[in-house]
């Protein structure tokens, strides 16, 4: 984080603008996933959130557009429609953009006044409140991508610098024995520049010996499960997963489509024969991943097991990243929008962990079977945004770790935890089995 705060804010905003520019005219009014807001909400939500945290929340500045501050205040968790409260008519796009630009310049003007409060305010100290705004926006850059993923291809335009798809170079499959031992989950508040409430405090836990798939499950492997009646055999599914599968009529991963009798993989911008994308990781819900693991005779890893495979060494050491201490770069994995699509599993061998496990960080988040829960000693320190984690400690959400192709680099750290409910198939989430 050597760039100035102003530069980091500007580059975050440029990325957001670039992402909204992928939409063809009129697509901003679409609502590609029924349980999320229409896309136009997010155009206002990013500045409203930053305003509400930094300018209104910390600096107590008077609002210049109170209606927007509240209409765009909160997103929704895709658990149901009960708190979905959408206005009948959204404000004109030009008004939202004007609001956004005014908020952006107010944020730049807030850098000094926030710094002046560093001694007396935990969130002003080390510019934490700006990190709240930046990381919130970075996370939405990814979630916007999985919303866009569900739009018809004709409503999107590809970025000018998008590289061609990569189909070759996958690592071979296999199982790796991981010796048991301790892992440290989470971080101590003062040891990291920034973290969310659920990352604190650090604590140690023990893991038994286990073996784990060297690479995440590929589309080609998942097709075998499907051809073997994977979506038709209730015995492979947990009971409530099976009921959900039946209720929504899910018969294949949502990223796949049967077109003219051929299985097709839908990237953000193209329809690719599934056969070509056979070595890309399959993206599925926790429920589908669990059924696959049962079919294969394994199970999903726990959060501590993922950490053991990713961040420890066989001689008792720990690493900051699977590959070592070096800051994440292109050769370590598929993240930060470099490919705008998945890549063959394990093709970035520089990113392998000390145990030789491939593709743990990047390409897609990895499902664990651990319920999203607070670590011992948790406190919701981000008092201006108290619902960040606590609302989701409901036993229904599972932890996902690592990173996806659409995850910005700043979010790559061992303590970062993502979570989703088990019956949600849209996010870029891959998985592997342990035995
Ligand atoms: Fe949000």
C-alpha cells in the first residue's frame, strides 16, 4: 500500500467506472438476479456507502442529498425477499452520477480532516475508515461481475484489453497428504493495515492429518458426476439441499447451458464449448459441491484444513501466501481481472503452496464446510457498519476462502473471509475434496 490514499481511491473508482462501462445502453436497469437489486442500485450504493461511512459517519458532515444517502444505503443478502425494499422508480442515471462525483470529491477533501482525528478515533487512525470504503467498493466490483454474468451476452461489451481465453496448461490431478498440526486463523488487530471485524482476533487451532485434491474440481470432472446421474440421485444430496434443488429445478451448474444439444460454458462475454473449458474449475453452489464430494467419496475441507494446506509448511512454518512472502503478482494465480474468465486449474504453478497444492488463491473462491462464525473474542469494532458480519452469523452461511478471477489484489490476505449461503449458485466459487 505504498501509493497515496488519493491515488488508491482514484484507481478504485476507475476500476468501478470501467466495470459499469461493460454494460450496453439500458442494461443498467436490468435485475439479472431476482433476489438482488437492479444494477442501477449499485451505481448509487458505492458512493452512498462511502459518504455514509466517511463524511456523514466519521466527520458528521451535513448531507447534500439525504434521499440518495438512504435509498442507496444497504445492499441485500440473497437469503430471501423479505427485506427487499426497492423504490418503484429509481432516480435518473445522470443524477446518480452527479451524486457519485460530488461524493468522490468530498472524500478527497476528507483525507486531511480524517487524519486530524487519528489520535481520538479508531477508525480515523491509519485511515481505516477509508479502507472500509475502498474494500467495500472492491468487493462490489466482484459481486457486480457475478450479477453481470447472468445478463444476456448482448447486453455486455468486452474490455478493450481482455486477453484471449486460456485453455491449456492445467496441472495434473492427484491427492496430496497434508500432515496435521496447528494453524492460525484470523489476525491481530494491530498486525495488519486493515481487516474486517470477522478477521479478528487471531487464534490457533489443531488440524488432523488429511489428504486433499491437488487441483480444484474441473468442469470435465463435474460433467462425469452429472452424466452419472448426480443431479437425479437424492442419496448424494443432503436432504435440504435436495429439496432446494428440486424446488428451483437446478439440473446443472448455472454457468453451463445446453445449446443445440451441446454443453456450453458461459463466460462473461462468450459462449464456449464446455469441452474446451473442461480444465477450468467448475463454479457451483455449496449444495452441489457437497453432493459431488459425496459421489467421489470425500468431503469439503474445513476452514482450518484449507489454512493448513495453503499457509503452512511441513516443517512447522507458516507463510503469508501459499507461494511464500512475495506480494501477489500475475504468475501466482488468476485474480485482479487479468483474464476476465477462469483459467485451467493450477496453470500458475508459481502459486502452489509449500505442500504442492495448486490454485488455492485465485481463479475462484473455495468452498469450505465451515459455518461462518465469529472467532473467539470477536467484537464488531466497525461500529459505523455493525451489520458487516454479525447479521450473517446465522448458521446458514459457509466460509469461502482464497480469491476469484474477479477479486482485486488488495483483498488477498490469509485472514480475509468470504461467505455465502449454501443454496446460491451464482458466485465464482470452486471447490476441491478432502479425504
Ligand atoms: Fe454494499
